[in-house]
């Protein structure tokens, strides 16, 4: 058993009473019977071969606004009896849970069983994740504290106390991250011929081409900025890597300070040499800031360069757009994006050997507190390791994987593409990316619809997509062909705003009707509706997914998508698109649960139904609920699951990231298991399973169990009715919750324990590798028919 550097006592503090909270979270997003005892045993005392998350969350007493059984807030001061039954310390702290999620990513980078370049990639992912966490979550918390809007969290922690805990835990994780790179991954890369060297490790022959590289590629784009009475302290852009330079005037002996920004347009690590003739292909890289630092004398001729230190600033990158006051949301967002560049600093990363005088100047000018300063070994900004991870060495990567065409979409003749619309008209098709190809399913569906003369209209939601997306091109082709094309574009998708604005304008110029959804809500639902004229009238072809219409991320994000011509689904989508593009506040839906109106209440109702059915059958132990999501935070859903567990219903939660639900607590959540699975693909789909007395009610959709998804976004969940699809999802759930599957389990103490080896030290089954093999077998079987 191996543990991280942080201990539960680092964050565990004495419980205390806390009061009412109104969450002001800042938005960023059937199985076989199995004895519940098996899951609880896996969450008890740590066993050999398990890894425990290095810290836990403390839960304090807290009162929350009373909700009815369907999840809606109810008036009145007296809570209902069900609420009184639930203990006050039932929630884990969501912000600390996120840090635990990123620690799980780091544990993958530490795992020698993971291919070396993939471990390098996980180090880069960890760094990128943490940047976004600070830019949004920490920045939002600080802003609420500064404006007096911050209140105790759902776990009962005071805002300033939470900031302190985040800083302490983030410090330790960042130091551990740097240590994993310096002492584990970097030496192993060197053994494989991939070396990251510093300037002083290069000989004169190796430095020679770098002198030319600096003069030709680097020097022209550098802008050294001095600091003196005539030159105020320069603006330091967010996430930029910089050199703080101490200079001396040789004539006067006076000291001066200057800042040099490392150009983000150049590669983070520069290839020094490449030897492809050796037995092991060798590549040597040097950090770009080392190349710049070695040539500082050329930037400051006549001055003596005394010392230089690298540093990096993280700023508040969250957006605030008051849509009610914005006549044109697109213009308002463009202005806010400009202002985002100048958000206040929230983190300062410096190299651990920085001169105290330089650090004092930086912290003073940036108005950064000691708690917000992170001293780290160089090189800083390990997002640059994506460059190293992309080195072409198949022996150090996951085995090559190629998405396969879904059997129902596979052509019977290899030279002829199948008519996808005809295939969907015959029966519903459920695809799972990336195991099923996005290009031969979703993309081909929209492209064929755009080119079909019998198609009259295409309606599409777009949240995140690539700038050169074939989806955008297909919608433009459809509009130019005279079809009615509606694109509901979410231009407020975080960190994709600029890209979304660009192609939103491109769509408008081509004649596509572009709308930005409902004021005050983000449109996060993944929907496509194609209306086609056929001999028996108009037919509506529908696609409802859990992931974005983005061909690039579809290669690495795990998601489901349902293709159907079911009239009820078609009617639901028509109503929902009318709601998004016009005024239809009284719209009702038959096979969809739609946030913010019915998603939470519908799911809570299904949980309550499962409780009633379980009780009506004498508590026979067959009642079961399974939820697969990216996050489990919403208190109403969590409380409903607690009530289900207290009634004896088995509850399995499969969560990728944040989880505020506390499993395995006697009298509260004894029958609840919480599991997390991370790997080469990002587990992104949302699945909701209710046994319903042997008649499973199963939904897939775009909503996570978070306030932002259920209250401030337009989300859609669709019920899966095809028995084959229900069975397929049951098989997935069985595999995920098998004892033989590698995973992390969440304990009642808030700690995540990793199980990736059996008692003999042999690796447990990798879920994603197993699914690749299963889908390949299904395709081969389909070909033999």
C-alpha cells in the first residue's frame, strides 16, 4: 500500500455547528445482482495492493434550505421529517474533493504500469487541470469573499477556512507533482533516450545551433521590460512564464530589475539533438527559458546580468456577463473576454531559489499574499510536458487504438457508404465513443442530412467544437442548399468563448439561424434534429448525446449517443428547440427530462419510486440505483440517495471527479458504493439506472449532478427503451463495479483508495482496455452474419 504526502490530519478539524447556506457556486462541467457487502468490504480497512488518497475532507454540521421529495425548495421554517432524519455531517467538501480527483490523475503518473509517455502526459494534464481550478474555482471563491457574498459551504466550512485548506493542500500536491517529474518520470525518460537537460548540461557543440535558434526565432519576439521611475511595473499576463532579471549598471553600480516574458508562441521545450541511428532513438530537449536566460546579455547590452529567476502568475479568468442588460450577448461577451485578461492575480509560482528581494517586489506589485506564493523546483509550468508526451515512441505509449464503425452503421459493401438515415429509420442505434467512430456516426449523420434533398430542416446545439469542425461545414452546406438550419450556440462555454464566437459569426454569414439560447442559462444539452420529407409524411431523425459535437475530443472522451426516429422523442426535441429559439415556456416533454425544469425533480421522483417498489416487495434486496456522472454534488439528489440507502436500496455511484456524497455510513449510506475510474479516455458519459421492479428505467444525457447543471443550464436526459441497449448499459455497469476492475473506491472517511492489483500483485482489469476488446469482438461477430 502506498500513500501520498498529505494525511487526513492535515485537513480534519473539529466539527462545529453552522447555519443556513445558499450555494453561489461559480459555474465553469441495470446491472446483475451483486451483494452490496462486496463493495463495503472494499471500502473498509486498507489492504495490501491498495493506494489511499492522501487527504480527506472534513464535514461540519450544516442546515440547508428544505426541499420537497422531488428536489424543489419548499417554503416554511419547519423541515419535513425526512430532512430531520439525515445527519448534518453528511456532505463532503466539493472543493477539496476536486483536489482529490487531481491527485488521482497524479497517481496515474506515478504508476510504473502505465506507459512512460502516458505518465508524462498525465503530469501535463495535472498541471493544466490545476491551472483551471485556480482560474475559476479559487478565483470565484476569493471574489465572493471580497464582495461579502461568500457563505459556509454545503459541508459547513467557512470560506476563509476553505481558502486556507485549498492553499495548504494545493501546495503539497504541487510539490509532489514536481517531485514525481524530477525523481521518477524524468530519470526514466532519460533511460529511454528522451532527456530534458538544462543549459549548463550542454557542451559547446550542442549549444551552437541554439545560438542560431535564439537569434533567428526567439530574439525578434522578445520584449524586455525594465522597472524604474520611468517604467512602471509591467502587466503580467495570466499563465505566462516569465524571467525576473537582476541587472547592474557597471558605471554606477546601481541595481535594476527587468522582466522578460517567455513567448507562448514557441515550443516549451526545444529539441537540441536527435540521434535516430542509435540502437535506442535519442532526443534531447532544453527548456525555452534556459535558452533565453543564456542570452540575456544580448537583451541588455552594457548591463551586467547578475541573476535571473523564473516565475508565473495565475489570474482570475472567470467571466461575468449580465445577460439581462446586454442587448447583444455576442458583443457583451467579446468585451468581457478583453477584461478577463486583466483579472486579479490569485497565484504566484516562483522557483524555489528566488532572491528574497525579487520575491518581495513581485508579491508587492502583484498584491499577492504569502499564502498565494508557491515555491517550486524548476522548470515551472509543466503543461509543457505535452510536447514531450507527443514524441513518436509507440513502445512508450498506450497500444494504438482506432475507433470502429458501429455495426449498425457499417457498410455491407466496403466501397459503398451506408445510408445512416435509413439505418436509423429501421431501429434505434446507441453508440459509445470513442469505441465507436464519431466520424462514421454523428458526423456522417449530419453530413448526409445536409446533402439529402429530402431533408427540410436541421436543428443543432453546439457547446464546444473544433474550429475546423466538419459539423460546422455541414451546417453551412445545408443552409446554402436552402434548408432551414438552426444552431443554438453556447458562446459562454468556458475557455472556448473566443473559438465559439468565431464560428458563430461564420455560421451567421452563411445564412444559418444562430441563437444563443435562454437568457440566464447555458445551453449544455447535446441535441440534433433532422426533419425529412418522406412518402408517409415528415419524419424526425434525432440524436441525443452525452458529449460535445467535437470530432477531436470524441477520440478521447467516453460518451454515449442515441439515434432514433421515435415520434415522442422527435416531438420532445421540436418542443425543446422551439423553447430555445423562441418563446415556449409551457412546453411539456414525454421521454425527456429537461433542466432546469424537470431533470432534478424527475430523477428524485425515480429514486423515490425505487424506494416504494423496494418496500412493496418486502425489501428483497433487488432494488438498485446506478448513477454514472462526472460529478455528484447536488444536495437534493444526494439526500434522495441517502433515503434510498436507508430503505435498503442498493446504490452505486460511478463518478469521475467531484463527489460530495459520503458512502458507507452506518444508518445513512450503508448500501452506497462510490467508485471512480480514470484511464486513457476521459469518462464523460452520464447514465442513470433504476431497476424499477425488474423493468429498468434508464436514461442518458448531458447533466451532471451539480447545481450549475440542474439549475443554470439547459440539459436533456432521454430514456433508453430498446431492450438491447438496456442490456448493453447493464453489461457496462457490471464491468465497472466488478471486484476485478481497477478503480478507486471512496470510503466513509472521505478518502479514495486505489485498487489496481490483486492479492498476488497482479494487475486488475482495465475497464477501457476491456471495452476496446469487447467492441472489436462485436464488430467481428457482426461481420460474420
